[in-house]
C-alpha cells in the first residue's frame, strides 16, 4: 500500500479474499493501532473502514455493504466459532449460536445466495459456491466438536495454513473400516484396563483416565505423526491422571509389570528379555503413578526412543525437565563451538491438567522459553487433559479466564479445543498438530475436553462436593459405548464383534494378572555399592604447558574484534598469572577448567541469568564487540577443544531453567551441565526441583545426574536477599551420598572440583553438586591460586590454613569453617600481632559428604586441644551448624568440647544495615581467634550462653 495511493485507488484491490483480509486488518487496527504496519495504519487513519469508499472493482455489481457484512460474518465464524462449538461431552456449557445470526450483520439468506463465495474466501467448499454455502461450511468446520482459536496469532502464514487445512477437511478426515475398528479396540483397551484395576485392586489409588479415554488414541496418532516427520526421540511429560494407561498403551509397559506394582510383588524379572523397555528402579522407589518408562521401538525402519519422564506429585514441574531432555537429544555436542541443534531429531509432548495449566506459574515460565535460543525445542505439542474440575474445585474458582488454555495465547500458540467423546476428531487434530510442528517448529496446544468419571482418586466420593456434576457424569455413557453405538449404526461392526473384542481384552488382562507372583517383594532398601563407596580417585591436575597454551589462546580475538577497553585490561592481566608470582583468580580458574574439560572431550553447557558475563562481571566467557555487539567466545576456537561449549543468559526464571538443565543433564550424561543462580538465595524459587528431582531422583527412580548448581553465597553486608544461599536446606536434603555440597575458599579448589565432576560423568559414582560460589572472594588475593596449584594439585575435602598449628603440643583450639569465613579468618590472623600458637584453622571445603577420615586425622595430631569451634557467618539456625555439630561431636568421641561462634538464631538470614553487619562480622572473627575466648573443658563462654 504505497504512500501515494488515495483511498479510492487503494480500495480497488480490496475484493475477494483481499477484502476479507483487509476487514480483518481493520478490526485488528481498531483493537490496537500499533499491531498493524505503519502504511496500513496511516491508510486507516485517513480513510477509516474499507466500506467508506465505493471502488470501481469486480464487486461493484453487488451491494458493497452486504459484501463487507458477509466478510465480517465469515471472519467472525473463524475467529469466534469456538464459542458456539460442541466441545463439552456433558453438554453442560451453553453454546453461543446467536453470535452468527444473519440479522446481527444486516443479512438474510437471500443476500448470501447472491454473493459468490470466492469474493469472501480463498478456499471455497466447491466450485461456484455461494456465500451462503461458504457460511454453512464454515459453521460446520468451526462449531462442531473441534473449536479453533487463531485470532491471537500474528504470523499470517501460520494462520492461513491452519485455516486452509481445516477448511479443506483436515478435521473431517474419513477413517477406513479397519481404522475405525482399531480405534474402538484402543478405546476398549483403555477403559477395560481401568475397570480391571478398579475391580482387582479395590481402593488402591490409580488416578484413572476415564472420561478422557480418547487421550490414548490421540497420543498414538501424535507420536506416529512426529515419528513420520523425523523425530528419533519423543519425550512425554505428564502428571498422574491417566498415567498408568499411557504407560500401558502408548509406551507399551506390560500389564503384568503394572499389576506387580499394585501387588508389591517382585517385578524386575518381568522386564521383557529383548530389552525394548528400560525401567530403572531407585533403591527407595516411588508410587506406581509417578514412575516413567524409556522404550526403544522400531518404527518406519528406524529406532525411535519413547520416554515418559518420571514425575512427582508436583504436576507441571516435569514440563521443564522434559524440554531439557528434548534439547539434549537435538544438540550435537561432538565438535568445538556452540552445540549444534537439529530441530527434527527430537520432540516433546507435554500433558497438562486443566486446573494446573493456568494455576501453576512454572507453566508460564516454561512456555516463555519456547523461542529462546538456549532453550527452544522447535515446537512442543501440548495437551490439556481437561477434566473440567481440579481436585474438587470448579473452573470458576480455579481460573479467571474462559478456557484453561488461555495463558498459551500470550505466546502465540494455536489452540484446538476437542470434545473427548469424538475420538475421530481427536485423531484428526493430533495429526494436524504433528504436521504443524514439522512445518513451523513452534508450539501448538490441544485442549482435550472431557470429564472425570470418579473422584480425584479412587477413595474419594465426588458427590460430597460436586453433586450436580457427578449426577450428569453418572448418567453419561463412556466413549467406548458412544463410539461403539455409532459404528454399529454405521454398519462398521456388530454387537457380536464388540463383545468379541472386549472379551479378548479381558482375557489378556487376566492372563497378565496370572503371571504376577503372589508373594510380596522384599522391602529392604539397599543402595548400590558404587554410590555407597563415594567418589572415585581421579587425577584433576593439568600440565603447566597445556594450561599455558590454553591461556594464550583464550586471550586471542579475531582481527578487528574490539573488546571494551576496560574489560580488555582485565583480561590482559590473565597473562601475568603464568609469570613469576602470578596468581589465578576465581573467574580465570573457572575458564581454564572449562577449557581443559572440553579439551578432554567432555561437552560443557552453562546457563543462568547473567552467565555469559557473570553476575559480578567475573567470568566474561562470551565477549561482545564494543562497536557492533557481535559475540565471540575464545572457547569456541580453542585448538585443543574436542567438544562443544555452550553458554546462555537465561530468562529471569529459576524453576523452569533449573528443571530444563536437570533434564538436559539426565538425558546427556556425557555433558557437564551447570546452572548458576544470580544470587544463591534466588534458588529457592526452584525449591521443587531440588526437593523432588535433583536430591531424590536417583533414590526414587534410578535417575542419574551430574548437574552442577552454582549458588553465590557470602556475607558482605548486602542485606537478607544477597547473602545466604541457604546452605542449610541442601544439607537437610543430604543423605545416601545423593549429592555434593561444597563451600570453597580458593580458585584452585574450584578448578579441581569442576574437573573431578566432569571426570565422574557417565560413571555409577556420579551425583549432582551444589557449590556455594563466592562474591567478594572472586577477586580476593587470598582466594587466588598459583598455576602450580592447578597443575600439580588436586581437590582437597579439607584445607589447613598455612602457618598455623605447626607446634602441635601448643594448640588448644581447632577452628573449623568454610568458604568466605575462612578467608576472613586468614586475613585477620595475618594482621594479628598476638601469638596464635594456641590456634589452628581447618577449612571444610566439601561439607557433604562429610570428610570424617580427614578431620579425624587432623584432630588426632593435637593431643592438648581443649575445644573444637565451628565458625560461620550465617545465623545459628542456618548455615552448616545444625548439620555439622553432631558430626564434629562424633569425630572427637567426646574428648573435646564442640561449640559454635557466629550469629545468633534469627528469622532473617542477614542484617539489612551494613554497619551492623560489619560490627557483627568483626565480633565473630575476634571471638574466633582470641585466646581469652577459649572455653573451659566443661563449659562455654558467657557470651555464648547468652546467645543460644
């Protein structure tokens, strides 16, 4: 639409499908002028609605007002037809048929008969069709058992493609007789499996699928479509509603294995011998409707891996984990540079609850990652398993929107609402979703609308809380019977055929039940020996000449690439580290660790809210040209690199991003995956991931992970929200050597523990690791290390402060501490003018697993010691004290008094006033290193008595 065009000339092109398009644009302009392009906006500003001028066009022989009104009717059916659609099986929601009454548009049937359909739409039901025939066709398409919402999409190509497909009959695809019978068999398997469980295991929870039985054939079709489009990995995430049925019928978990879990009978021997199904059992286990399954099948002459992720009761949190699985399956990490993503190699299907989808914020967090470079998975197919009720809560009390799916509109995701009592429509929608994902590599959503046949679980009586709804459900036939009646009426099968099919299914279920041993399994919980034994002994040092070569290459940038001058000076100083008396600071040691790890052939992936630069400007692992903004990372061009290095600045989310990285690592166990919190205490926004997945995933599900979590921690007077990474929470969750919790004090220790973690990947000893990373120590001279400490050293669970404790017979106090506190104490002892021969300081670098042997050896060297003191920055009810006190007591075997020096018990983790912080920190240090504070063997200081 050129600027020189006047209204009369511009409108000449507005006929046929163009007229429909411009009317839709005008309505969009009225809603939000900024949503249309500048030239179109200028035209509407000047000329108003399209019908304000009468063009000399092919539509001049018709009443233009009628044509425009008919165009609006057609557009409204497409945009608002969902309001009149038949999508509720219980018929308990009014359909807004009156929306499209002709008189609302100033039209009559006769008017529509006079207008050729091709003036209103590019796609017409038949050659020579009238507008009336087009309208009736569109009403049939948009107000039947599938409702479509596309109005929120900005991409016209996507919108037109979907409309063309559905208006040309994609949702009305005819199934053959055999396909219809197979569909009935699937519905019968789904329902009869549930009823068999209901009768055989009375009162046991199973969270049945009934009311949404069509989800099984829908998933069948969806998986088939994704495989046809090239997916070799299909990862499914869902909560517990219908999970057993999906396991049995979509994933192919044998009935006898599921029955064995109901009977608590030995079931590990029931895994098929061909190994097509892999189920890992943790030593403590989980309930049957949380367990996942990993299956490899041969489809279309290629091996395909189907995975249903293990999921706790926290419903939607698994979605982020599954997205991580899928990205890991798509990424090629074998070459240096960023990992290369292959969109079609893997796909995700996420099954949501209708109350949980709008109710749990993790859903929006995960949707927000859809199109972000570091987290996109080239289109996820979402299914809302819509029971129209959440636990006992009606939709009117659980969401503020019309549909459970409405949050997806903000991310421009096409939405299909489907009546779960129309299984053929469900299959058609599933196939269309697979096509869309393959073509556009974007998310799409199916809102599968059904009901819940029973209560929230099988011991719940729903009539207590939802009597009207459950009266309607009680009188409503299941989809198996509804569809069977339709097939019998069509002559596709007979009542006898139906009975034969159902009897065959019943027989299979009974036969599987007979395979299950009658005795219950041994309930002893036995950890794998490799986990129990702990860490393997690995060499983590890197030869000096190798480190020197790596360091030199890390300081090389392309010709013409201009690093910001202040940053360039900082990075140039890294050359000095290899000179005489040179030191490697924290960020430098980390970069050298990553470089050496990818040189060993282990890929690295790091993400967090500011991870390219580092929250405290300490990392700068991705550089930005000062003039062009172009990015460059020396790690991508390292001559010694044999694997990828990927670093991403994440969205401002903790739960979804941590879940994603955990999933990525579980799937790609050869990759060192790190997640960094902006500040350590922000990690509590992802507490579910720590509690339900990372800490317990292996014990519950046998799910191994070597994920590293970097949580900035340390008291510098920045207030309650920038001090404590809440170490106590991770220590409370520590057990069975499930992870490492470390609070390090030197750059070399950080270098070696990262390399140790990388070397454990893929082994039975691997476990996640949480590191309390520093802030002020990042550039502190006492936390820096020599190159020799990197090349010749190794990780030490405890570190003794040099220069103290040398006269073993004079030492009366053994001070134990960790992290920044250790550096503060070292700094104070270096400045002290008093004799400190009574004192020795030991840093506990690896707090869990607790280094019993190393600490016992240190204590045994000091026969005249009177006390062990634990010194920490955190309040007494936080930090490591509660965890560490009984362990120190055990190490001393009651020979020494064990006491605490630190802040008193508090509700808030730190002072908000920096002056108060300094005073308290000074008091802690003073008491820790003062001789007159040594307690008598039988008591504690007066100060401590007051502060308990």
